[in-house]
């Protein structure tokens, strides 16, 4: 049995203490966490292997198995922890300072949000990313991971709590719900006395469930139906590696490319090159009628007609949708109708088209002549991220340290009274 109410009380007290911790103490703790993860590597990877074996036996897809596999990624996870330690601490930063006509000195000061509740699925690296970002920004966190990674997450949190205790910080600053019973998700969403913000990381069903059932503010994101539009003026030799990277570098993540839109004037020459180039990396294609006609049989069995739902599908695998459009306007309209406002880009050598795309595509990250894979905290210089938000309040895009803070107004007077 999990006593979630007691976990909430402990997290709230831990958050109160964390708000008083200095930047130097936070950084020392993060380095201790990195050391602890390395010291516990054997136990963590053994737990991870057991989760992978169970997942394979239970028929998990290769995309999900890739997400939960830490065997080649643990060193990178540890490096990310040290990277977060090197980042500026947002807590206490003063901004918007001004002195009013009456002499009052007014400013805003960054403060931690408090307690974060994070619900996620088959990505154990999220456990470490969330814990380290929460600690650096002065927040406590309650984690609820997926059943696919229960052993791995338990081992990771144990190593993190060991480090917290060794540094004199409350182990309850990072807590993990060691149960796969879904009722605890429902309970968590109602724990408004103790949890200040809910962040779900998973599929659309999880996000919808949280939006409909939470009594706590919810930050949603991480679902990406991502597009690249190849304009008539694009440098096609540069475009090919960008498309290849966006689709194949890590196809199981939310910023991987799902749909390629190609201007009709270059479709007959460029689409066969795309199919040949990406087909060599085992990509298969879903092409609408005009794209099929432009391919004229190129790609063979790797190319199939697109179904009615294909352009609304986040593939999370080596599948790419292909569509021919007549104009930039048509490309913009397709993105408006089918994008999840995560990561969308244009490949063009026409500055006016690039500027229109930037102005009119309302996504969390918009790209010109670059891979959608850059919509990531580490890639954008933020260190590890807690999530990629696709909503507009209060954070958008990669949520890193600053997005895990709020602010308080600070008003300093000298015996001032309001008239």
C-alpha cells in the first residue's frame, strides 16, 4: 500500500527546506547524485535489463523497448546531471526592477513552484532528469513512472535518495510511487493541498485523463506530429541530411519527423531522392496520391498509400508521411490542421517564406533549415529538460530550470502608505 497523503506531506516539508538551500549546496548535491548513479551502475543496469526482458516477453514494441533501455545511455544521463549543476540557478534572480514616482522600489524575484507531480511512462531517464532539474530549481517532486520501468526507476530513485541523505538534504525531496496501480494516478491528481503542478509525460490518453481529472494545474506536451516543409527554393542537397536526421536519429521520441511536405515544382525530382536516402536506413513511407504519382514506383514496397488517419499519427518509429503541396499557403494550412504544435519547420532559401512560416506556424518550436530534433532542452543549451510543453501557460517548449520557477513581487518602501 502507498500512503500518498503522507508522501504529499513529506514533499511539502521537503520543498520548504529546499527553498532555503544555497546554489552551492544544490550543485554539490547534484554532483553527489552523479557519483551515486555511477557507484550504483551495476544495480541500475541489472534492474533495467530485467525490465527490458519483461517488456520483450510481454510484447512491447521496439519503440517502447528503445525508450526504456538505459544500457547505452546511463553515462549520458550522469553527464546531464553534472551539466545541470553547471547551469545558472534561477532561484532568487531579480528582474523587472523599477522605482515608482512615489519612491517605492518594485521588482520580481524567481522562486520555486513547490512540489511537482510527474506522471510518465517508459523512459527511466526522465526519473533522473526530473529529479535533478527539480532540485536545482528548489522543488520537491513525486514521481509516478510506468509499470514497464518499475525496477529501473526504483533503483534510480534509491541512488538519488542516498546522495540527498549524504548531503544533508531531505530524501523526501524525491519520492517515487512504487506501485503500478492506476488508482494512485487518480489520487495524485487530487492532492492539491500538497502538489502544486502536474506534468504528464506520455501518450494522448494520459494527457487527456490528467486534464479531465486533475484538481491541480496541468502542463501538457510531449505529443508531436512534426512537419518539415521543403519549399521550391530549398537547397535540396542540404535538405536531405536534415530530413534524415529529423526522422532517423531517434525515431521513438516526440520531436522526430512524422510528415514531409514537398512543393509540387520539385516533387518529381526530390521525392525519389528522399525515398532512396531514407530507405537505406529502413524508413518506410505513407504517401498521398500526388506523392505516389511523383514517386512513379520509386521505393517499391517501402512506399504505401497513406490512410485517412496517417497524417494525424505520431509514428514513433521509422515511418514517414509524404505529401505534395502546391504552395506555401497549402503547407501552412496542412500544418494548421494536423500539427500538435510541437515541432515544425521549413527548408527554404527564400527569407520571406521563412519569415511567414515563423509568424504563422503556432508551434512550441519553429525551425528554418534545421532538424526538428533540436526541440530539446540539452540541444538548446538548457541542460536536461523536464518536458516539452505544447501549451501556452505558463511555459512553452523545453521546460528547464527557469520554467520550474514562478515569481513573487517584492515591494520595498520607506514608511510608504497608499493615499
